[in-house]
C-alpha cells in the first residue's frame, strides 16, 4: 500500500497544486478501498454477532427489513421478527430500543433504506444494561451518520393480495440543519385478512370438531416524530412521540359438531355468527438528555418515558344450539364488552466510564405500571330473552420495578476479551379483582448476572462463550381471573397466582472468517407458564387457564454458512437442531416429555444484469416435525421475489410471492386429561405483494431513533 502511494507521489511530483490535490484524493480512495476490503461480512464480538450490511449484495436497493432477512440467525415469519432459540426479540436503532412491534415495526423498517445502514448487531444473550425481562434477544441496527446539513424524503406504497387485499402507504422525512435534526414518519394501512382454525377434541365416545373462521377488517394510522437539538458538541436533548390508532372489526363464524365414533351419528351441532369491533390505540413519549463528560469517552444519558394504551372491544354473537340426544334446540345471543387501559411511567440513567484498566458502565431504572380491565359478558335465550349467563369483572393491576446494574469489560492482549455484569431488580405487584374482592400482592428482589469471554487466536478464527439469567414476568392479561366466554361451554381465564419464570442461558460460539458460524446453547427454565386446557366431560365444558406447569431443559445447535458461488449469486444456509425436555408438575400431564425439533433455511440472491439494478431472490425454510407436550407436523415456505432499481436507484419496484405452496400450516396435537386435541391454524400467509419506493433529496442524512425506557412493559401489554 505504501509503495503504491509513494509511486503516485513520485509521478505527480512537480505538477501544479491542483494536481497535488487530485493526488491526495487518489490516496484517500485507495485507502478507503483497502479498508473496505478488510471488513468482513460477518464478525463475532464478545457479546454479539455483527453483520456488515454495506458488504451484502442481497440488500442493495432494499430497506432495513430486507437487511434483517439477510442477517444470520434472524427469521421473518409473517409480521414477526424472530431470533433462533428466542421466544421474542426487540429491535433497536442506533442502540435505542424502538417502541413498535408487529406490522407497525415492519412498516417503519421499510422506510429505512439499506444504503443508510452500516451494520446490524445480533445479541442473543443481552448484557446487564438491558432489562432482564423475557427469554428475548436484541437486534441493533446501526445507521450511517453524516455531518452535512441536508434533507431527504421517501414515499412508499404496497399492494398485497392474499385471500383478501391489503394496502399500505407511507411517507418519511428527515431534516438536519446545524444543531437541529428531525424525523417524521406517517403510515396508513387498510384491508382485510383471514384467520381459520380447525380444532378436534377426541372424547372417549365421541369427537368434537370446531371450525373457526375470522375475517378481519382493519384500518391503522401510525405516526413517529423524532426531534433532537445539540446544545454543544457534548450535550443534546431529544424528544420522541409515537402513536398507533386502529379501527377494526371482524366477521366471525364457528361450526361445532359432535359425532359418535360407533355410527358417526350427530350428537351436538352449534353454529355461531358474530361481529367483533375494537378501536385499540397507544401513544408513547420519550424525553432524553445526553451529556459527554470530557474527551475520554465518559457519557451520561437520562431518559423519561410515558406510555398509554387503550383497547376497548365489543363482541356480539348469535348461536344456534342443537342437541340430538335428547333432541333440543335453542338460540342464544351474547354481548361481550371489555376495556383495557395500561399506563406506564419510567425513568432511567446510564453512565459509561472508560478507564485505563477496564471499560465500566452502570445505571438504574424505576418504572410504575397501572392496568385496568373491565369485562361485561351476557348470554341470553333469544326466544324468550331470559338471561342464561352473566359475568362482570373489574380488575386492576399495579406493578413497580426498580433496577440497578453494573458492567465491566476488559481485553487481555490481542487474543482475549471478557465482559461481566450484574443487574438487580426489585418488583412489587398488586392484583385486585374488585368484583370478587380478591387481592394478591407480591414483593421480590432478584439478581441477574451475565458473563462473556472470547478467544481470538488469529483473524480467521474466534471462540466465545456467555452466560445470562433472565426472568419471565406474566403479562397483565394472564393475571386477570375474569372469564372470557367463547360460548356457554368454553371460556378462557387468567390466573392471579401465576409466578414469574426464570431462565438460565449458556452459549458457545465459533466463527471462521465470514463463512461459518456455529453455536451450541443450553437453557434451563423454572416454573414455565402455558395456557392449560381442562375438560369437564360430564358437563361438556372446556376451561383454558394460564398456569405454571413445568420445569424445562433445552439443548440446541446451529450452523450457518455464507458463500458466493459466482459473482452474480450470493447465498446462505442455516441448520438448527434442538432437544427439549419438559417436566410437568401439574395433574393434567402425568409424564415427562422430550422432543427433537429442527429448522433449515436457504437464502439466495441473484444479480440479473450487469448494471446491478435487477435482482431476484429465492428463499426456502423448512421446519421438521416435533414431538413433546405438543406434537407438531412439518411445515415450510417457499418465497420468490424480484427487485428493480430505476432513476439512479431512487425508484425501487418490488414483486414478492410468499408461501407459494401454502405449506406453512402445521397441525398441533396434545393429550390433556387423556383427551387428544388437535388444531390447525392459518394466518393468510400465502400472498403476492407489489411495492413501490421512491427516494429524493440527499439520502446521506440520518436522524437517530430514541430509546424507550419502558419497552418491557409495552411488549407485555400487547
């Protein structure tokens, strides 16, 4: 490299000053090319995996969601973003947790051009800085930053045709001028989607078959506003507002049959038709202040958050009930009304202190959440208007959490690196069922240690291991004892006596260049929670209630390969295998269950022209059948997409075919109290989507999203 620079300097020696400036530019370009060539597509850090997006062909002309699809260990299934081996995932932008989830999160990610993304970090075992809630991982999207004063905007629209049509329109505007920066994003979606569920209950003498059909009509407005002002080079103040406002209604139909095994004669026939309406909404506010202390990396940040969610819902159903032994007929009418409101306040501080012997970080968080649930359910005999069943409930839940954490990281030479952390969380809860005068209070304090270690003998190989302990607090809906009746013969209820579950995770990772990533994992789960079905055969009633029911152990192995067979073909493959042992301790399950399950995926991107403006993708994933508490049949999905870049790559046209063979529809089977039950759900996963995305202005600008100090509570409110 130095010889090349010297040679250029020698040739240009004695030329005019303008030519000398050209020489300097050449040197910088050569150095930039060299640095870019040295950066790996995938890197392993002590506590995370790094995917350098700017080096991936598969995301050219795409958006942040396309980049996530190409990221190792990340799965996109429907509206869900998942990590291998994790029950949930939270997404961060520039180290700041977003407040969105599901479809709203995906719509926002589509507004971020992949050209603005520097790298994506995958954190499967989060450090002590983050809340200990849930067996969840983190995905951190790091955006490129520019100091130039400028603006940029994006307009986007997509049409999706599944069983029914769905449309999404959005606009995004970025502005940065001197010390002030802003981001505004507006999204509007409307359309219909289908949900079906085919359920069987095998009783000793007869079989129940419930066929459910739900056609959901939905309109949603989503808004995002980020404002930031830098007082100096070392201090800044930011404000973020996010809102989601939905108007929906669902047409719901259900056919329930009961037939004898002996002669297939009909015993019962229940037919239900109804309408469900709701206007859920949520808003969140974040105010943050960042202060850099000195020039040695010390930094203090303070966040104050407010979150408010309201979910009013009304359901009206008419049911025809026919019993043939003895022969009776009755028509029922039901009115089910509910309202849930969640308010959360939180404040947190984080302090970073790099020292000569280690890098330290510490901080704290305090949060308070209040939840109110109102339920009013009534069943009437439509023929004589007599009241058959009435259920009213007023449930209030308060949760306060205080947390402190400490973390230290240190490198030992060039080959060893360690990181240790400890987080303590104190929790006080009060569950009050005002209707039944039941009050349940809890007060507990728990510690959550984390440990990371990495050994890197050379540039091509790295070995790392980590440990972390986490907690699974029950969501507020799971604690509410109110009964929610689907029919007079079936209801769902929460459980105010649910205990939190605890998870201990251990991981071992090996990486070879950017080609190979291998992971072994172990998890131990204490007091796992699930919705348990109990059947009263004599009265023909099914009760579904949340319970702590088991202690579980799991082992997993994952291997991912990234390769480029040709210049026009970029590919990756992944295989995951896991073994789980479930040890129930409730009467519904009398046996210990063990199961093997696996997943494999292949992702392929093809460059179809020399200008690199036309791309095709072929992705396939397959889930192996699994046996355990639930037996799950195999299911898979084949997706094909095309992407065309026009107008200097500012106009992007996309065409995507999802779940082409409609094969992502598994069947679940379970034996509860000696009764075999099975169900097969379909979420309208087969569709074709056409999308259009137009960018204008200066696309180099980016405005950071801000952290939410109450993300844990928002996830549990959904």
